[in-house]
C-alpha cells in the first residue's frame, strides 16, 4: 500500500505546486486547456473573493513517498448560503486533481470532509467552485472534447473516484452544441418572431445603440425578474450588474448581445461571448501583458470560431408571448447576413433541475446535448436519506444560495 502525506497550502511555494499539478497530470491530454492561473488563484484570495466575508477556504497538497505532488483539493463554505433547496447544510470541495489511485483520492476527500465536519456542515458538494456556479463546477462524465472557458475538464476516472468514496449524483449539468448553419431553425420560431416583430411596442436590438455599461441596468432588471423568483437564485444589485458587464467588456462582441424591450422597458436578453479558450490554450495558465495583447489581437483577427452562450432570460409577464423567439430570431438574422466568423454556438451549464431551459435549448435553439458534468453530494450522516436537487420552482426559501447561470 502506498504512503501519502497531506499538506495544507500555506506558503507561496506550496500554492505554486498546487496550481501547477494539473499542468503535469494533463500534459499528454490533447483536449485539456490550462485555465488561467489567476482565474483559479483569485478564488482563494480574500481581497478579491467577497465570499470570504461570510466564509472560509483551505487547500491541500498530497505527496507520495518521493515528495512528488500527486493530488490536490480545496474545501470551502459560505455561511450566507448555508442551506440550499432541500434544507441540507451543504458546503463544498473542489479543484480536485489526483492520480488514478483511490487511496490517494480518499485521503483528499477525507481532509475536506473532516475540515467541514469540524465547522458544523452536514454535507459537501463537489467538485464545485468557491464562487458562482458558472465556473469550475462538476465532473465531466460525457463528451471529452475541448472545454469552454472556465468549464471543467478531467480524466474519465474522476467520476469513479467520487462515487467509490460515497458521493451521489446531485444533479447533471448539460452542455449543448449547435452548428451555425443558415436556415437551420425551427420554423415555428420564425413564425412567432415575425409576429412579435410586427407587434407595436416591441423592439429587439443587439448592443450597439449605447455604451456597454449602459446596458447593465437593463440586464439587472431582466435578470431579477426572470431568475430571482426561483429557489436558489439571488437578485443582483446595480453594482454587481456593472461588474458583470465590465468583466465581459474586453472580450465582448456586441453582435452577440441581444436585448428585448416593450415600450422601452427591458424584458429579455440573450448573452453570448466568443469562447476565449481557443486562444488562451496557448498561454499555459499565464496572463501577463504579452498574453493580454495576444488575446486582443486574436479576437480582432477573428481567430475564435466558437460562441459561448452564457445566459438567456425573459421577464415572467412576457414569457410565452414570442419574446424568446424574437431574441433567437434576431441572432439568426445576424448569422444569415454572413458577417460572423463563428461556426458553432455552445451553451453550457443547463442543469437537469431546469427542464424549461433544457427544452429551450433543444426545441427553440435546436442545440444537441454533447457534454454532461455531474455535481455530486456527500452526506456526512451516512444514514440520512439522499435526495437529488429539486427542480427549479417559484417558491423562494431563506437563506438563498448562489445564482445558477450568472457569471462574474
């Protein structure tokens, strides 16, 4: 039996080893794309991650008998999100990487479980992120192709390690793919869109008529109506909305941001961005001045041919009136003009607890499921009945948990 030594990350050297482990593990994996070091490291910086105000995080390394790092994991909790949809006090573990040795992975899971148990938690979900659900969330179990930006990629055996330890499938996260072929659209969507285009008072536009930051309030109003009524989703304030659009600004293509209005009131959005993973895969995690210049140049040279669909939403009082079709058709008209360099649209993070969004992706956008990630849950009381994540509903519970599809 192998002997492994667990170390808590406390020094800069250990933090560097923790970051670099995946680069060594995946060096022969052609589809793996190294996340930017800063995108990972900022999750564990109290100055940059506001969740530390109500929570804490810890990281561990696992070394073999030779002192080589063979595994890593993080554990974290946020007291502001103590209870989820099913009233289980669940925290999280994440950023798991490990050699194919169940003894090693069990030692990492033990560390996370014991640390969280000592702090009064009842379960841990994993692998998840100490932040928004849209990033670094779930184990990839189907569709081992290049990941979208900040979407996880892992070895196929990771799911076996989680399940062997006792984790159970809490929910599936589906990713959808749709080639951008002119005319490949549901005819009923075209009919509904033409009707609403010709209905007085409705307006659809892509984000060119004003400064990008000026759309922040429109985004906030729509988001809070369309998403905040659901269990497990919190409303966002004006500052958060501005921050979201500010973070998108360097990579945004205005032809991919669509808003719907009725009598000048914002009622819907369809937000997409170029998938910068096609560029940053050359950077090996670095993002200094040279890499930033290269990113901007490659975006301007249209070196990206894949779109990342981030979020879609319509205010409840306008749902079912054709607004959804109007937003999708507005984008299709842009595709038909032939001045977009993109070949595919990919939509990630559609939870199986959200059947409405699954139907939207499949029936309206005509996208096909091509990847599946699993978010697992481990109950510390092994006699407690396990329940999968309930479907999204209109009844809010207190306290609420993190947003489902917002990005930060």
